[in-house]
């Protein structure tokens, strides 16, 4: 009986721990509200002061930037080839919906290296990508 009680208590503690971890990782996209997988090579983020915003798709980042001026904000995207965060203003982008299956279907990948980006399609800088998206 005591063994069964200990097992039940241990199970409840484990469930509560798992729930607290899940809620801590509950990051929503600032543009569409979808859950953000920060490990995804298509995620993006901005930070300005104490405020951080996350995006589930690079296209959602660009859509958000068309509506909100973030001139002083740090803007980062994931490098498609290596997965590291990089300065979005210095990245190169390829818009290829058939090659990149992104969370919201924008089909945009970011690259630190222009030559690497060109292997997947037309490599564009930050401003050209922003202008190309409607």
C-alpha cells in the first residue's frame, strides 16, 4: 500500500513538472499566434529592450515588419544551412515555396552565405526580400 502511494505521488510530481515545462515553452508567433518552434530553421525573433517577439515563419516576420517600425530592434533569423541565429539585416533569403515547406507556407529560408543561398534559388538581401513579399 505504501509503495503504491509513493508511485502515485511520484507520478503526480512528474506530471506537474512536465506541465510547468510545457507552459514555460509556450511561445506564440507575434504575427499569427501559432506556436513557435524556436529550433526550426524557419523561425525568427526580434528584441528591443526587455521586449522579445518570436515568429513561427520568416514570412510572418516580414509581414509584421511591414506593419510595425522596428528600426532600433535586433532582428534575427535562423541560418537554413547551419541553424544558428544570425542578423536578419545581413542575411540572404531565397523565396521558393516548392523547396521550403515552412510553418505558414511562405517558403522563405535565410542564409548567412550568399553562395549557399544561390544553390536554392535567387538570393536576395533583406530589403529586396521585404519588397518582393506582398
